[in-house]
């Protein structure tokens, strides 16, 4: 799954990655700060609307914006 974020720096990346890893420890996470949409990529979680909503909520709880990019 992929999510658009408003992360800007390594500190933002650390906060978001820490939060999603705490909530979904068995998934693999990567935040691509070098892309225009600052894409958060997730592997290891079934791609469905319920999980996506949980991930967006987790991103927002860290103080950032997030939206699911449906494929």
C-alpha cells in the first residue's frame, strides 16, 4: 500500500515510521522523502480500506497528513 504524506525531513520520517511500526510491527515501511508526494510505502499488510484507514489515522495522530493512494 502507498500513502501520500506531508513529511518534510528525516525527523518527520522518524516520527511517522515509529508510529506505524508500533501499530503494525510485522509490516515493512519506507518513506520516500525524495518524491513530490512524500510516499509512505507499506509491505506485509493486506490492501483494504479498513487497514488503510487505520494507517491514515496513525499518520494523523503523529501530527501529519496522510491519504491512501488506491492502486
